[in-house]
C-alpha cells in the first residue's frame, strides 16, 4: 500500500506533498540537477527514513520540504499550505510555525540554557509567557531533562544536547519535523535510544517526520524508507520492523 | 532582542575589545568637548553675562575690544538712533596681578562696566572689584588687594562672581574710572581719555531686531562697527578658530567610532554565520537578527560612554584650575546621542551580510 493510499485510508491530510519537484543549481553547461522530478507524500503521523549516498540529493529534498530552499519547478505542500512559490518572508513564517528541525550538528544556541533554547522558538514567534514555559518544561521532562533545564549546552552530554534539539524542534507543535542525521555523532547504543525517543515523541504527537540517515540500522524505527540516488527517488519501502 | 541581551550578559568577554576601544574614544570625545566648551565659556563669559543686544565697536577696530575706542560724541550719536533704549560702556585690559602671599602672577582681565550684567552686582567703589571664582585657583580671597600690572595698581576684591572671564583670564569687575586708571597706568601706549570707553553696549527697545538695529547704528554714526551679542562672542580672537579645529577633531573621532563598530560587528557577524543560519532555519527573520545587532551596538556604546564619562569626570576633578575643562550636561547628552547614532550606523554596515546569510546552510553541516 502506498503512503497516499494509507493517508486516504486514515482520512488525514498529508503533512508533506511533493509533486514532480526539481531543483537545479547553476545555469547552462554548469547546471547541476540536485533533485529530479521528486514525488512523495508523507502522512500526518508518518515517519520516513531518507537514505542515500553523499551528494544524492537528500539535503536538497529536506531543505525544500522545510522551506529552506525554493524548488526550480514542481509543487510543494507543507501542512496543507502550498509553498512552491512562497516569498522568503512566507518561507520564514512556514519554518517558524509549521516545521521543526533537528540539525546534524545539533546547533543549540551556546549561551542559552536548555529551557531557553526551547523558549527561543516561541520568542521568534512573538510569544513568551507561562504557557510557553510550561510547554518547554513538559517537553524537557518527557525527554528526561527535567534536571537539566538551566544547564548550558556546554554542560550537557552529546545525547542530552540532541534531546534538547528534539525538544526545540517540537516546541512549535509542527506538522512536519525534519531530522538531519540525528544519530551520526552518537554511538550505536545512544543512537538507538535517540531514535526510540524520536519515534515516541513524533508518534505520540501525531507529527510527521523525515529522517536523513546513513545508518541502515536506524531505519527500522521508521514506517518506511525512501532511497534517493543522483537526485531521483528510487524506492519506497514499508518497514518490516520497529 | 532578548537573545542579543543574553549574549551580552553571558558572554561579556566577546564584547570587551569593542567596549574598551569605544571607552577610550568616548573619553577622548568628552575630554575634547570639555576643552572646547571650557575654552569658549572661559573666553566669552564676560560677554555672555551682558544684558545687551548690540555691541558697538569703532569702525577701525576690526571688532577688537583692545583696538576699539568709543568717544563721547559717538556715544551721543548712538543714543540718538531710533530703537536704542539704553547704552553703557564696557572696557577690558588684560594684565598680570600679584596676589598677596602667592609667588605666581594671576592672569586677570580688568573690566570696566556701566550696565549691570547678569549675575554680577553693580560696580563697587573706586579701586574695588568683583572677582571671578577662577581667581580663587590663584589664591585670591575676599578682601585681598591685588597689585595689577607693571604699575602695581591696587584693586581690592569685595566678593566673587561666576562665569565672568574674558579670554580665559579671571574677570575683575570695576567702575569704568577704575578701569581707566588701570589702563593709563599700565598701558601708556594706549591711553583712554576721560569719557572714552572701548565698546558701547546697547539695549534695544522692546520689539527691535538686534541685527537691524546694529545696521541702523552703523549707518547713522558712520564711524562704528556694530555686532549682535552672538557675533561679538564669536569675534573674540581665536574663538572661531578653536571651535572649527575642535569640531573637526570631534567629527574625525566620531568617524573612527563608526569604523570601529563596523569592523567589530563585521567580524562578529562572520563568526556568527552558522548561528544566524540555524536561527533563520528555525524561523528567525533577518529583521529580528538585525534588531539584536543594533541593540548590542547601542548597549556597547552606552557602557563605553558611561565608563569614559566617569574617567573624564575624575580627570576634571583632578585637573588644575588653569586647564579650561568644562563638561556641561547638554554636551554630555549630545555626545552620547551622537556616539550611539555612530554605533548604530557602524552596525548597519553588517545589515547586508546578515540578510544574505542562507538558512539552508544549517542543513547538511556537521559540527
């Protein structure tokens, strides 16, 4: 059964729809097609692993899905909103309200505490109050960081920093969370723990997720695996375990 | 904005170079401005105190007190001009004076006056003077008799007045006859005849325009050169030149502030590029980031100005009385505003760099 079929069966709108999306860098003889006619649909409660070798177009796909890059052609719908031709300001708004990011390099603000890193998301949206603090505390508690609220990133372990980053990505209650190799800097055991946490948090909220990973041992945590090679989506496999 | 504030609070070391540099520049700016004001105020106090609208010089004097002579005939001609309400003579002689118990001569300006200036009582008796407080720094006390000039003309101090100096020399305010005695005894090369004064001060009738009245006086007498009060202050030797020189130095220093802040934030923006990329990726707008940069520039300028101001205040308190350093509240305010504006202009030069940071670089970048 395809993802679209699953969504239809579930009666929910997809969190992400990409139709015939192409991204070309450069012009003329120097043109490089990073993504070619990519079509994919991800349900509102679906976790998808995106795998492929370096330079295959994973990052480009993730960037377009997250409103970081505009496609050269094709249609992109995130959380029900067509962002194919959105202006930079509109894309900023989409990233602020609809998408969550967990970056490969964790990228927490080094001079903010764990709690403040989460509250930053709401501050960028122009809201900061008791509700924001309560949500940040609840998220950090769920992530096992209730005793680390006031620690700076430099005072946290690699795994704890990754968990803070996950909390930050969920802070704006996004329709779609994008993970850029979230376990690449972690050992296998910690990687498994983080993936379990991601699955628990994402599934528990009914949020969709795309996870870029090089580690095939981590794909079983996802509902399906999408492979990409030379900018083309190759296959769409349902997970057999997880 | 909160992000920018927290960075300043928690990583003050990162901004220390900019704060130290701007502190030195702020102290320099205030010191120079204090000198400029001190020189101007110390030179013009005797004129600023006058309740006069027009200063009438003899036409051959090139607007100099020391070269000007107004005779009784000219005085009568001025009094007859329509719009003239009252006139009074003002004459000055610059000399050294021996202070009782002191070895160093005090620089004094013996000023003969008729119209009562602001803040200075009416002339005391013959041989008596109201002294400017600046002379206290030379050891002058109430009741002291100063021996003025090479002829050692005695003048007794009956009390002190403030901000009444002429050409940075301490004012000794005396009757015109006492001034004439001092002038004739000590400056035999430029004697003053009975009834002569150097400059005639004119109080205009209500509603009269000072500049028009000055023109009318000159047209009527044909032997005078009349200036408004502001023109007279600026006509004092060196005043305009001092102001031009100091203002040029101040303007150059403010430009250095712009360059320093621009360079600092350019380097900081370069260092922050990955952070800004990540912040943009999670929804920060360029405007939000830039407001933070401007806030940091203003806070750095404010802290530097406060420290620099403290340094200049300490220097001012410890400075010898001869140093014409006067830092006024209005000058402190305008200096701070200009410094803050320069800091904002400097930070604005990072605007393009901040706005061009691509949020997509946050993806696919390993630590």
